[in-house]
C-alpha cells in the first residue's frame, strides 16, 4: 500500500517591489490517497495515521515567484540526508516500509528569498501491534520447595503497540472474567515497560493447571489483526538454570578452535539457549549447535564478552558470561634510566642504573619477562634487582636495576617477553651497556630546514635528525599549535629516521611542527625537541570567481577583481584578457586592486578575464560582459493555465517575469518558440506595443491549438533594440483539474496519474488500469481492447480491465469517482433534488466480453449502491458513448464496475467521463443501450463537466 499526503501552499501574495514577486504562501494540507485515519488536533495540525510496513509519501506543493525551494525536516533531525544536503523543488518525501521510529512531526519549509519562508507541519502516527510476550512469575516469599507447589502464580503479558492494546485472558479458550472467578485477579502493574496486564492465580487449584492465552487487540485499526500467545501451566513448570563448560575467562592463542557449552540443568518447559556477543553480533565463522557455540580458528577480532541466555518464559532468564581473550604481543620497547637521584643523563660508575622492558600484550598481566646478561639468565642479587612489574613505569613493565654500577656490570643485557605455554612467538630486545655505547641524544634540523615551503598539492619532507647520542631513539612529530591533529588524524606520528613525509599538502596543514625524542628505545631523560615551520604556498584567492554582468550599450563599465588572500602575498603579474586576447593597458600597480574600465560597444561584448599571479600560480576572475537582456523567468503558479477548446484542443496561459529589465537596453518584445519532438509548431514575436517590462510584474501570453493530451517545449527569449537574449525553455503539458470546486467544461480523459480523483475500490477483486497505446503490454491479447483512446490518439490514456490470467470468470473491478456533496447546489424550481448528467465512452470488443455496470452510490447512514446503466457482450471495435440522468438524494459517487467474462478476450475500457449539473441534452441518435432509469448509449463525441461545488473525498477526507 502507498499512502500520500500533499502539503499545498495554496495562495500567493505580492510584496513591495513588484506585483509579480511572491513569497511562499501560507499553507494548507490536502490529502490524496488512502490512510488509516486523518484528523485535525486541537491546534489544527493534521495527524496522519499509517500502518507500520506501509509506504509513506508526503508531497509538498508550494506557490511563489521566483519558484521556491522546498526542504523536508523532521522533529529531532532531518527527514532524509538527501533533504538535509540539497533543497529540492516540489520534493516528495517517500519512506518505504515505514518503521515506528519514523513517526513524529514532519515539516515542509518553502523559501524563495522573498519575505518569510512558509512552513507547514504534519504529524505522522505509525500504528503497530507486536506479538505479546507471556512470562510466569512467583513472589520470592512464596518459594519454599518446588517452584509451583505454592499458592500464588502470576502470568504477566506484555506487548508494544500503538494505539494502546486491549487484553483478553483465556483458559482453555474460555474467557476469564474476574467477576465470575474468585480464584483470579486481573490488574495492570505500575512502573512497567510497554503495556502489561497480569493474571494472578490465587490459591492455586488443580483446574488452574491448564493452557492460558493472552490475546491483544488494537480493534482492527489500520486492519491490524489481533495477536496472541499461549502458555501451558503444569505442576512441573520451573525457571531455567544453566552452567558453563569453561571458566568465566578463557585465554587462547590465535588460530585455536574454541568450544563453549552452556548446559541447561533445570527448567520446564525446556528452555531455549541463545548465544550473543556484546556489543556486536557473533562472528560470521561462529557455529551454534543447540547450547554449544563453536568458534573456528579464532582471530583478535573474535575476542570479547560472550553471553549465554536460557529462556522459557518462567521466572527470570538464566545467564552466564564468558570473557574470551585472544593472546597478542607486539611493540617490545626498552628504556635506560640513569641514577635519577643524581639528575644524571649518562652512565657513571658507582651510581645506579635501571633497564626497563615493556611489551604491548593481551592479556598484559600474563606476560612473562626474562632478563639475560651476556646470554646468561639474570637472578636477583645484591647488585642486580629484578622487578617483574615496576611501579614507577607503565603497567606491565619489567625492570632490571643495577645497584652501585661496577665495571663487571658493563655487558649486553637482553629482555625476552613471552606467554608461558603459548604458541605466540616470543619477542626479544638487546641493550648494550658500556661507557661508549650510551650518551644523551642531540637533535638538529639541517641548514635551511627550519622553514620549508611547498606549493599546495605537492609533497614535502620535514627533517629532524638525531645527530649524536646512543642509542638513537625514534622521533615523535606533533603540531605545535594546541588541539591541532597531524594529517593522519592522530596527535602524534612516529618516524624512525626523523623524516616526516607529507603528501598532497593543503593550506590547512600550514604551521609549526614539533619534533621530540621518544621516551623509549633510548635514554629515559628529559626529552629533546625542536620545531620546523611548514609554509604552504597557494595562488591568489579572488572574488568574484565568475560574474554575469549586463549593461546598456555606450555605458561605462568598471570590472573589479578583489584579492582576498595570497601566499606568498607579493604578486608577480596582473593581466586582463577579452575573449582570450590580451588587453593592452598601462603597467598595473601590483599593490592596487585590479580594475578595468571601458565603454560598452556591440564590438566589445564577451568574456573578460583578470589573471592574477604570484610565485605559487595564477588565479582568474571571469566576467561575462554583455548588453544582452537577462533571461525571462517562467512563472509556474499560474492558476488554471489550461483551457479546453473545441476539436480536442487546449490552450495554455504562459506567464513569466523579466529579470532586471532596467540593466540593459529597452526590451521591446519576446521571441516565442513552441516545439514538439524538436519540431517547430509555433515561431513568432510577441510585441509589447511600447510597454516596457517592470521588475517583478507578470507578463502573459496564451498559446492556442495544442492537442490533448500532448506536451510541448516552450522556448522564450527577450528582444532589445540591439540584441536578443538567450532562450529559456520549459515543458507545458495538458493536465486535468486537481479539484472540482465549480462546474467547468472539461473532459476527464485520465491523462495524468491523478485520474481526476478517481480511486480503486479496496473491497473488489482486482483493479482498473490506466494505459495508452505506448504503455500496453506487448504480450496482450490481440483480439480485445482499444488501439487508441476515445479521440483516436495513441498517446491518449484510458482506463481498462485486464481479463487475462490470473483473472477468472465473475471477478469484479470497481473504479470510484470522487464524492460529490449535493447540499451545496439547488435543484430546479419546484424540485427537491438536483439532476445530474453522467456521460462517458466505453469500448467492449472481444468474444469473451463480460459486463460493464455503472452504479450510483449514495452516502447516508449507510452507503447504498444501485445499478443505473449496464451493458454486456461484444459491442464492436468502436468507442461508443453512453449518457444518463441521475437525481441522488445525498452525497454520491459514480462506480464503474467491470465483470470478467468467460475468457481472456474480454477487456473493457472507459474514457472521457463527465458528471454535469442538469439533465443530459438529447441527441438525434438511436439509443442502443439497456436503459435503467433513463440512460442512452450513443457513438458520438461529447464534452464533460466534472464540476460540482463539492469536496472531493479522495482529496479532503
């Protein structure tokens, strides 16, 4: 099902500065399509009710000139990213398979830069009913032995719904009524999530062991059916209990298989076991077999907290948690810390020295560190102290302290990190301690490297070297300015050799960069740091980049190119060009704003460029200088632009305004060109007869002799005394009235998708179809159905019933007219009822033609249908006309009912339907129809009026 709202901004009003310039108007909402319910609330806002899963369509139609831009938003966020990023004309917001979270208040905002924007809201209420959840509980104070050998049991039924659900309790399909059974109590508990009803079984009796059903209903709102759930209560009913086959924490190597079993130890009905991984979904490789979860060849991504939950809707679910840890080890680093008590930065005999070793690992506390001296294991002694976890260092850091260092302590020390009993490879780092192998680092920036210049878009290398010191630590780069991140998006970037390489440099990367020695893989002393300045050069930034400039002939023109920013700021050249040719002029002052002055002549119209250069490149200001008038701006909000003419023709009232008519020479007229399929239909000049266009004032021209239902391209160009402007084009198309407030001579030929407000009857078997010769199914039955519409056009549309499979004999399709309110018109003098003439064309060709009935449906307390015209069987290959009078007693609809015949060669079509106030005009043609209440069938042409002072139900219900 597709549901539609149309938000119609229905009127416009002029503003100061021109009677043809309009702000978006105040809005009203017009409904089109089927909805569960549509009503106004206390603040006159439409409430639109829709069933979850249906398709929602909100259409915002707005008037105003220049044509407004439309944007949809929703309370607490944008209705769609598309609308958030890009305003769109007459945009339709379509939400497929709408979910409940999409309910809320939607806003349509229309703005054209004139006056105040128009805003209209509509509240969308999504209706739904979930399957209820039934759980069984017992008060803790009652539990002494077996679960259900006590007196009181609570059956709790919870459901999520909109609107609120009604609850019905049944025992063995028998309705439970609290007033008739003293052993039960039905109530709604406080502080519960969702809607909940509790059935309390007091003083549990043998007959209370039975099947219990909780049925919920929203009273068929939006055709939502009732939902129910059943639970069997027995004396064996008990809550679930589980136990795990493994410990709460499981540590494994990458590539291992993991088997987790959640064994159910109690519970009836038998509980269902579900495995989950918080907060994400189970790995794709995971296999669940009953209570067992199997993980094959685990990776680091498989680590996490796995949850086992057993549920049987009795009591609370039973849960167990397993923390799966996958071992990993990387980035083994070391630190050399001289005697911190002496503020030393070098190794000295007789002083303490600390060697530290750290590895990034999971789990960190399971890492085993082993120290070696010249390849031999190190054990605790008076001069060598091992610290498995050094409290002065980062967690998980092992240290070896050398007390009162002697010459015998000069050696190569090794730190080895591993997981005992694991297949994860061990990591090792060697540190050579000697008087010549350890010295503080010295940072240096190469000559000329303190400031590095690069053109925007190029690549650059910032260099900060450790020129002295052992061992040489890596260099960490960061932005000197606080809160700025590195181009990688991180706060720091490590470079082993001190060279920071940046690619595709942009101007936002310009600034100071700090280089520092890392606190690891070297001496743990005060960090050395320097700065390097990055200078990004870019061409001048100019304004305007492009300007369309119009002047009168012989007028002095001044073109200015503003320089907003430039790096380097010193300009090297300024040149002007016209149509690509250099314009000679005195040497430009590079410190002044570039400017060009000249007298506009027919020979010097064209494209002017101001090219401004610095050492980084050249930028351009472009001016399109012309004495041509600005384009015309079509007015899209002309009321009723289409008028029906004789001979199946129509006219179109084209309206437009002229943009800035005073900017150029006087506009004396317009060229208008009407084309169909790129072939000229009309080409002529519109003479303004000495009246010049005014800013914002509408200009009108009627285009006649257009063929129904064809569309045309209209091209329009202003004309001055010296030149002709550019053409602008738009498509004009035949359209039928959107509403029918008053009688008007008009044929409803079903030429657009609105089909004059007709709708399909939802209670029939199948639907009428709108088509023309071009949209027909090429595999259709050849001996039935029309070749053209009633007028003979292959492009014209009509409505028909398709009788091929899966249709069977007797299937019915009904097409309903809008609802007409007869209370707004008066009947003839002396008559209590208003007469109406109904006319239409029908096509019934084929050996299996069934029946076409026309019914009058009168609305009162109940709708009453009566057949007022009928025809059966083959009627020949021509379109035939039928007309008849009706005098309804109240609001009414006309129903076209097509009934399928004995076979597939039985397509029936209708076209050009009219409902006119007054009796039908009799024509000198022999009637050939079955008359029911005075109807006639004539194969001649006719015009219709679809006009009543009425409310069309499809639009206003």
